[in-house]
C-alpha cells in the first residue's frame, strides 16, 4: 500500500485502487467478479499506462466511482515497462492502492488449462509448462512488489472469494441481492430461477368472477389469497427458509438469487405472494426487486 507524503489518503475525491494480477489460470477473473460484487468498478485488461487516467476519471465522478480495480495480465505485457512510472504517478496523487497477485503451482495451472482445453497465452508452439515458465519470469518483479499474494493451488472458487471478501468487504457482510419473479406455469419455468415456489395449492381467484379482471397487485385479490388456509403460514415459513438459505449463499460467495413464484397463469396468486415475499426479504436486510413476468398476458 502506498500513499504520498503530504496527501490525504482519505480524500473522497481520489478513488481507492486495487491492481489485480498474477498467473493465467490462477483466478484473476474470479477475483475481478468478487470485487465487482463488492461494489468496485472493475476494468479488465487495462494497460498499466492507462491506470492513472482511469483514476483521474474516477476522481471526476463526484464520488460515484470511489473504488477501482484494474486487472493487469500478460495480454498487456508490452505495457509493463510503464507500470513503475504509473505507480509513481499514483503515489504523487495520494492514491491508496494495493496490488493483489494470484499464484498457483505449475501442476495446478496445467490441470486447469487441460480441463478447459485451452492453450496458455504464452506457450506459442511449445507446451503449457513453457508458457507458465515464461509468464513467471515476466511477472516475477510484480509478484515481489505485491501487497497480497494468494496461492490458489488448493482453493476452490468459493474459498478464493471468501479470502477476497475478508480483505475487501470491510466489516460489513457481503450484500446479497434477490429478484422475486412471479410467473405462470402454462408459459414455462423461468430459465434463470435459482429457487421455484409453487402457489397452485391455493384456490385460484380466476374462478371468482368479481376477482378475475384484477391482478395480485389489487387489495381485493391479495386479501382473497391470504385469507385462504395455509397462505400466511406458507409465507412465514418460506421467508424463514430463504433467510437461512441467504446466509449460506453469502458464505459461499453467491451474490444474486432469483426466486420464481408460480401459479397457473402468473396473474393472481403468484403476483400477490411475490409482493409479500419481496417485502419480507427487504425488511430482513436483503436488497430485493420484484418482476411480474406474465401478469400482462391473456
């Protein structure tokens, strides 16, 4: 971490900076996604010479871009000669910065490249191990100057995210965002649903003539739905279950969850249940949005 003498590292106009680098296959993309989920503005494959420019642009954002993560890798190797100059310029501006270097053993990297059947970016006409060796030589000095080195040889994706959360999430628990989506089974299941709830065990307001024209957003339909036996109990117990699941998702590094709530046509029961469920999740500290996929269909 570097801060210029005489400059305030706490100046809100100057974004905090993290430089992510390391061996290809060691988890740079996972690290970038993790920081993005934690609210960092992430730029992939940024030439080191442009890092000060990116920080300047962030400083002009009036606080909208307070933290920047720049991924620097071998694709930009011709720019590494400019890295020291760029870092010196950042120090002069009082930029708080950290460098994260992701490491892994040769054996682990070879297995990862072979599992995805892709060549190492530096192997050329040689073997994967030749590319790994060339990359180690190229990044040796950067690794020595890094503030944080993480060996991912024995880490899975969730364990790597947990390490980065511990470093960059601060005292707050990583945020989980939920989408609660109502849908109609006759139009098919939502393809992006993580969890599916079936409300067809409740009587259908469609068969009540005075309720048929309305949707689950109306007080009349919602009142009818939640007056049915088991409706309130279902809402209470499923909310409790989702809170338990949400805690596990946070521990495993999952930041987004889509809960699909279905009924026959996606107009009455699922809409009413989705609205109440989303309100419960929001009150429980989960950032939640509601989407009614099929409410407008005939």
